[in-house]
C-alpha cells in the first residue's frame, strides 16, 4: 500500500471539495471495491465537480452524459454507421467506452436507456449488432440524482438499484466549511472556471487496479462472516422492512468492508469496518413497510436499529 499516494489523493480532493471528507472516503471505498455509485443531493453541492476532480487526479479517461428523456441507448453505447466511401460499417463508440463515466440525473432518462447503461455496468461489456466489446478494466460509473425534483422522472426499480454498490447522500456543508468556500470565492476561486487539466495527477489507473488487487488480499475471519450474515438476515426479518438485502448485497458488503479496512492501512476486517459501510450500502436496497413510512420511520433509522440489535463479535 502506498500510504503517501493515498494521503496526497485525499488532500488534493479536499482542497477543492470543501467539507465533504466522509463522502470522499466513501467514494474511494467504492472505487477500490470496483462498485458503481449513486450520488444524491440538492443542486450546487459539488456532485459533478467531485467526480471530475477525482478522475483527473488519477489520470483516468473521463466522460460525462447529461441524461434527458430523449436520450437513446445508442447515444450511450454507440452504433454502427455505414461508410459510403468504404462500403462497410464502422463502429462509432459511445461515451460508455471510458474509464470513469458520470451519468448526470440518471432518473431523468427512460427505463430502456437506463437498462442499457446498467447492463454495461453489470457485464463490463457492450454488445452491438452481435459483436461483444470489452470495456476498460477500471470502468466505473457514478450516477447522480437530484433529491428535490421528481416530476417527469423515471425512478430506478429495486433490481437495478441493487447493482449500485453505494448510494451517497451529499448534504449541505457545515458552517465552517461553507465559510471556507466563501473565503476561497473571495480569493478568486471559481468552480466553473477551474482548469482541471492543470490538476497534477497523484496516482494512475494502474495504481487503482493494483490497489483493488491488494484489497482482495485483506483477511476476513469466520466470525466476521457470521456477523455479516446475521446483519443480512436481520434486514429480512425486521418489522419495519418489506424488502431485505439480497445475496448480491452480502457479497458487496464484504467487498466494501475489505476496501474500508485497506484504506485504514489494515490487512484484516473488523466489525467496525462492516458497520461503517452499512448506511451507503443498504439505504437504496431496503424498502420500508407502508405502515413504517406512515409512522415517519426513515430507512437510516431501520439500518441503525439493525446494527444495534445484532451482537458484535469479539
């Protein structure tokens, strides 16, 4: 593990994205787990800027799609175009052929287009006219959603939400962080004018892939596996929940806990690692009972209740 490189990466992000250290940490956990992410938050909280900055700092190929109701699957995946000069078809690749893809406002595009993108996420390949094309090894999708506007949107169904490792919720920054933003703005910083090309990369795509391999080597004792399974089972039995976590969730939870442990420079998973990634991993996978919703129960409350109910192994 290159601790200095990781610390430099965090510090470089924190200099631009003020007051969101926890979100940055969770985003790095997802990146090292190889799991895709949904970021939800009100406009102006730096969702797009965060992903742009991260991609530049690891020297990754970056594409952004502004999703709208008229976007077609071919606008994302690409299409074969007939060349009159050569009398043959040539593939025009879509923006999905990149290393980091930012899908802005994913809930504003129709289900057919959502499904095309999510299939590429799941299989890490694209099939066009019978030809299967592999996507880059790093291929990582970050989708955003506006937490306020739901009119004219197409909410992702549960089966598709389950394919995202994390759902991160960006809230308003604390007062001290927002004051720092004002001071930066007074000193001349403009997020819209920032030249991302001048950001010096502190890691490479090859580093990220190598770190992912190191995450796989993190040790997990059997009592931690039993603890994780008990938590998963409790999501399926909890009185406030109509839908619990899937087996895919269990595998994703284990992988995220290993990445969290690795980022803390450990080579073994503890119960705290499992608990730290619980909220972003479960909040989009669990469904509340209608009665619980009427009673004002929030999904985070149910998750915290489960974490308290299941005994922590020594």
